[in-house]
């Protein structure tokens, strides 16, 4: 989820990820930062493919996130 969150942040700011992350002291997300940086620097079509794959990890197969049965 952090991969997508950071990628969206980079896209919305329109800045290079290295600039967008300056001064931030986030812990535990270095892998997500690397992945999102790589994706943000891809051509748009490749970013869309990357996003679809990342999204698939979250909702695909129900292994990561299960709906709440109470509703």
C-alpha cells in the first residue's frame, strides 16, 4: 500500500521523487520509496501497468485484504 501511496504523492506533486522526499524522515518505507520512485520515472503507460499490478496485490485473491463480513 505504501508503494501506491508514495507513487500518488510523487505524481500529484509533479516533482522528482528525490526532491519530494527531501527533509522527510519516514521510517520503514525505504523499499516502498525505491519502488514508487522507479515507477514514477517510468513512461505513463508503464506506470499504469505498474499500478494495475500493485492494485492486484491488494485486492487480488483476497489474501491481503478481506472484506468485513459484518456488512
